[in-house]
C-alpha cells in the first residue's frame, strides 16, 4: 500500500486490498462533468418518462441513513519511513543490467562503493470507524502496519494523532486510539450472521482520498474464501469499494456495522469483500487489552470433503471437515480424534464446510472444554475436547525426482535415508511422488510432485512395491484412497479412473 499504483495481492494473486497509497508529494485527481446536450436531454426527460415506484422492500433513499452514520466514519492517514541502502550515485535497481560507458574498471568501482542508507517518507490512506466514544477506532491491519505516524481525520475535519494499540494480521483487523476533545459518535455493531444474500448495505469511506463517500448495494454472497488467510469468511458486496475504503464500515439498513471493507477483485466491477463484524467482535476485546490475539487450538490438519472422498469414506454427504492428520500431544489427540474422522459440529455449531472450523476453534476461549461431533466410519460420535493455545505456524517443505508411470499417472520412488531426512521423515516412511502425468487420475485428485504417499486404502506403505501391490490387490477397482504428506501437512486424496 506504500507507493502509487502498488497493489496488495493475496495468495493466488487475485485480490487487491483497498488502501490507497501515494508518495509524500501526492498526486492529482481530475474530475470532469458532462454538460451541454446531455444536460438538455436530462432536463426534458421528466416530461417523457413516467415515475416508477420503488420495488417492494427497496429503500426510497439513503440520505437520512448517510447523514446519521457519516460522523462515525474517519479517514486514516499513515506515514512510513523506509531506509534504502544503495551506492552514492545509484540504487541497486539502477545498477542491475546497467551498461557502464567507461569499461569494467568503473563498473567495479561503482558496484563496490560503500552503500549509503537513505530514508524515504511514504504516505498511505484508508478508512476506519469509531466504536468507542472516547476515541477507539477499528480499521484494517494493512492500513496501519509498519506505520511510523498515524493521523485520524473526523467527519468534522478535526485531525488527531493516533496510536496503534492492537493488530491481528491473520484477520486483517487493527485498533487505533485518539484522544479527542469531547465524546465521539460511535457506530453500533450488528450481527453479520443474520445477513441474507440480497440484503441492502451501505459503504462509507474515503476512496482515492474523497472523504465520506457513500455507496450502496446488496450482499452478493457470504462465506467467500479468497486466499487472504486461514480465517477467510468474507462477505461479498456490490456496493462500490475502491482504494481508500480499506478499514471502512459496511452498514445494514438499521445503521449497524455488519462488515469491515477489506478487499476487491482487481479489474472487476461490483466485487468487494468485507470481514464479517462477528469475527471482529470476538477479537476486539483482546486487541484493546493485550494488543494481540491469542487463539484457540485443536491440533488437526483438515481438508474439504469432496464427492469422491465422501464416496470413499462411506459418507452420506460432503459436509464437514475431514481430519487428514492429528498433531501429537495436541488437544485433538487427547480427545480421541483420529485421522479420517469428519468433524460435523464444534461446540454445537455446524461445520458445513472445511473453512467453517478454523474461526470457530480460534474464537473459543483457551482452556474451555467443548463437545465436538464427528463421523467415524459412517457412525456419528460426540467427543469432548479441551481447547489449547495456538502455537507458531508450521514451516513448508517440498521434494524432487522421476521414474516410470502407472495407469494412475504416478511416477514413484523409494525414499532413501537422505531424501527422507530432507522431508522430515524417517527412512522407509512412505513413498515419494516423483512425477504426475498431466490429465491423469492422480492430477485430477490434486496429487503433486514432491508429495509422499503414506497410506493406500488405509494401509501403510513403505516402498514402491507395496504401493503397486495395494493398487493391484483388486484389479477391477476404479478408485484408490491415498494419504499424503505435503510439507508439514497431511491430507487424503481419492483417485478415480474414468
């Protein structure tokens, strides 16, 4: 967000965070107005087009609501100081590939010059909304992350220096505080779980530095996963959201905040995303009190239940979160959760899809014992788990290689001691996927080069011969259920021949 035109891109590089940024010197914004003939046509239109009543349920207008809510929305301006080290006459980007007119001696001279640190002051901007009359304000983490100075401008044009008191990068939520002269108008927080697709919503923010811009639209979808983080559960809206709206509120028609505007699709129109306010409400007390969030921890690697996996696991439908692995010493292991279980409910709340589970666990108080409903081999069971504290994030790994292919589209290789050590495994533990044939059953199942096959049809395998034997055990079989190790994660894949 720190220089003009720079866009924040999510994991698959399809999303753009909506904080506007500019160099300290600023940039111009030209706005043109249509006139002349267009104005004349509009002037005569009233006598030609009959008035049409608003559709049932549609508001006649948003003016009263906008007047009431605008004072609770603020502009947030941030300044970051970046230190760049480079040679006296040019930066490292300028050096790369540059032709030196005076030959290799001067090229070496310039490249070996002592590098002088230089400071650049960069500015960015976003939005926020007041939740505490004494000056507590919610915004996005990416708006204030790394900021050296933060300035808040109220709707009344008053400016205050602000302090960042809490940040949570995983949900992109932050809290800042100002010391106002008097009490401020706070925005009430609603219940985002009550939203329905098609409900009217109002967005207020500062797109491109245009303070207190009001746009309206509807809820386009709920529960969107856009690859922004482990707790993706975004509200999608067609209310116009642009760079500078980041951190601003999404209101319902009751004037309650039901989302925090966060991301857009680059080159898209009418596709914006907001963090549900219910996700934020569970974190704000911790951010205010401690400046960070302590999350609940279960200790399972999970994956979606595809139709193929549901069939292989004898499930009636594809709801829930499939447990691909259980961490040793974790709360899940202590509760008796096993690999292959499908989690259907957590603390009484339904887990209809895989991505529903992480935010439910994360929001659970550490040390609380909750019921968890699972399906194990087609039978429903209820276990009790004592939620632990979230540890550090796991690291990733990968692998190499290459021999011959099978009808499943896999090239396999035995793991020797050196290769196993490089993958964090024991010698003889699993079989390495050396290559995957394009268009094969293995590729369709999502298996990748570098994966390690640990089990075939629930049986452990330690060599290529064992995998081949398992695959040939039932020659007429058109499917195989394999358990894979990918980096630090474990997951199931169901291969089916067409």
